[in-house]
C-alpha cells in the first residue's frame, strides 16, 4: 500500500492539532487539547476514539485519559471505542465548554464589571467563565478581598498582591470545577460582602435560570449576602433556556450586557426599571 505522503498527487496529510497548541507548559497543552477534543466531538456529535488519536497526534492511552476527564465533567460519553457529546444541559454547564463560548463578549463585560469595584471592598466572585475574565483587571483594584467557590478562580487569584482570598469549601463538582452544596451555602451566609458578581445560563421572561439547582442555591446565597448585586450576561443568554429559576432581573442592582444584545431586549429591561450597562467588545470599559 502506497504511503499517501509519498504520492505527488495525494492530498497532504493534515497536521495533528496538537502541533498548533502552545508549548508553554505540559498542563497548558493538556487543557488546550482537551478543550479542542471536546469541541471536535460536539461539532461531529459522535467520533471514533481512533480518529481522535490520529487527529490530535497523541497515544491511545493519552486520548483515553483526556476523554475520561471530559466524561467526568459531563461533556462527553465513551462507549466501545466511540465518544459522543453529552446531553445539551450538561454540555452547557461544563466549565471547559462555557469558556470557549463568546470569548470577546465575556472579556468586554468582565472589564466593565471590574470598574464597579472600589479598593478595600469585599466581593463574591462566582464560578462563571465571564466572572473569571475579571481577574486581569483586579490588580488595579487592590487592596481587595475576593470570595469564591471556584477552583479555577482561586488558582488565578492566589498570586495577586494585596488581594485577600477566601476560598469557599463544600462538595466539589467536577463539571464546573467548583464547590457547592449545604456546606458552601452556609459558609457564604456567614459572610457579608460589598459586591456579588455572577452569571447564569439563561434569561427568560425577565428571570435568570440555570440547569443546576445546587448552582442556583449557591448563587442565591451570594446574592443574599452582598450589598450590591451585579449580573454579567452576554447576548446569547437571552435566547437560551434552562430549568431552574433563580431570581427576576429587577432584583439585581446592575445588569451588564454586550453590544450584540438586541436593542429591544435592552429597552425592555430598562422599561422595567432595571439598570443596564452595555460593554463594547474590544474596549476596556463601558
């Protein structure tokens, strides 16, 4: 059988995606590869594990480790050499998948949200990927006390000078890389913060929703324990659906959206007396 790479008429063999992943660290490459794997399977719906091995230029053992991790997060399902996308509710919840969606919009919203912080304040930061993008702006707001249930947020905040980090414990959930449950909510209720920043999965009929009831309870505890509550919502939240209601939008002190949010949606919120700020993509500010 002739090697396709030796035939002048054959199409060049695709370069493994792994070669396009920055090589700054083994962990960074692993995280990037797993995200690309998840996106590839989601795009196809179902793929053979052998095809993923060839596409990403990794060993079968490495591919299985990556897929086991993605399966534990609720992104994918493995069965007999086949991997498939998990149900939409879990896919939408996974921190890996969420972070890959609307990156520019989330960054603009996060930059605008950070402007609401005054030095010396205590703030709740939830596990959402939009709030995660506030991290680069926080060194300019110190001294600051940050309170979070997110493992990823804790790792990102721990080295910021003059920032006091309070990590919330509880039951760890792999699918969101965060702590939730009764222990977490009790810890939150024992605290009082100046601000709470959060994002949820969907906005329907003026109410915010999430797929996970445990997540709703955690975010509600943060909401109740903060003097000012700020919701970060990119435009896609207005077209999604989720099962569990948290609160009406008019309970929030400020809702920050991106400039791709339909004008009709913004005007409808303002007509209800809701304060809305519009973050412009590509600009650090409102």
